[in-house]
DNA sequence: CCAGACGTTGTT
DNA sequence: GTCTGG
DNA sequence: CCAGACGTTGTT
DNA sequence: GTCTGG
């Protein structure tokens, strides 16, 4: 991803239940979630630090100090390597971390002039949480705009042949601590370690996912063998 | 000191 | 080529 | 991330 | 708001 993912309804509800977030989401399964749109996220409620809440945030972070209109759609990604140094991320990393539930994400591999989308999932297609940051921006007209960004890391061995960055996947054991307001940045950085390739799987999918107007199961259908993805599959061995 | 940027991605 | 919208 | 637009005037 | 460049 850095910029496109999927989230199945049953996965979201299962994860919310495990986190103790009240209520069942009415969200329908999504197969093509894109930047600039509202996405589901879980964050620590305020002022009750022990309560998690499900919120809808626009994907594209706008720092609180931004002037007038937000530039473009905001910052879609935040490099794990820069979280503490960059003014745009520092405060959010300190105190506004969130979880972005996902069933899988897409990355495009350049193939000459064209690009082949690949679907990345955990083994057994289990859902997971991506590490995110959120912000609340006060618009000139007094309105509030709540936004978020997905943190990225260097690629693991599975991603390496496809792309040079990947979203930060939080291991299950650190999910609660990622939301803990008392967590220290030194510890938090460890949570963003490159996720083990051995716990993931990937396969080329239909170019139907290229266009955001397509948001259905066709997006995760196997790629046409015509597209040239087969050569990559042969080289697929960790 | 003030002014102006503040970010990532990919591609060339 | 570059920006915007989804 | 990819796809698709990218512009103004005046007239209907 | 805070950092960087001049």
C-alpha cells in the first residue's frame, strides 16, 4: 500500500470484538479502499484512556497547524523512519496513534510500461491492523476535519521483488500497547519493525483493482495469465 | 533575525 | 507533464 | 495507488 | 507549532 487495501465486514467486526469496541459496524465489505476517502479506524477515546472507539477518518493527514485549505488530500503515508523528526508527524506519533483494520493490501509491480497489482495478506487470510496516525484540523469556518495516515516501513522479503516500501503491520501482541497513551516512543519504534515475510502470502490479482470505481470481489480475483505476472510467480520462492 | 516550509510515492 | 478525485 | 482531467466564453 | 535556509 501504501495506498490501496481491502477490509471485509466479518473481519472488521471480529477485530472490534477482540478489542472490546462496542457495537457492530454496519460497514459493507470493501475491496478497493483508496486515499482521500473516509476509512474506519480505532483510537483511544478521550478523556477515557481505557476506552477504544471506532471512528471514520479521512485518509490523508492534515497537521493541526496547516493554514487555510489543506494541501491536496493531505499526507497519505508517514515513513516510520521520520516519525520523531518531522514536524508533520511528531505530535501525532506522541499522542494520536490509531489502528487501521485491514484484510489485505495491494501493491503494484512495475512491468515495463504497465503495472501488475498484487494482493498481500497474512497467512490464512487473517485480518490485521496497520499502524496509523490521526489529526484533528480546525477549518477556518469552524468545522473539524479528522484525518489519518498509514505508516510505512522498508519492505520484507516477500515485498522486496514487488515494491520498495510497505505499510507497517502491527503484530497482534503490540496492538493494545500501540494505543496506550503512556507508551514511550522508544518502545513504539520496535512495534514498527519490518513484519516477517514468513507470516504473509501474496499473489497477483486482476487489474480490475486499478480503478477505484471497482469495489467488489473481482478485485481479488487471480490475475489473467496474459498479463505477464506468471514469470514473477516462478521466481516466487523465499 | 524573518520567511517559508512542513510529506510520500515513484520516476527519470 | 501534472494535478485532482476516488 | 491509478484514472482521468487539464478551460472559458456565451448561449440554449 | 516548529524547523530550516538565507
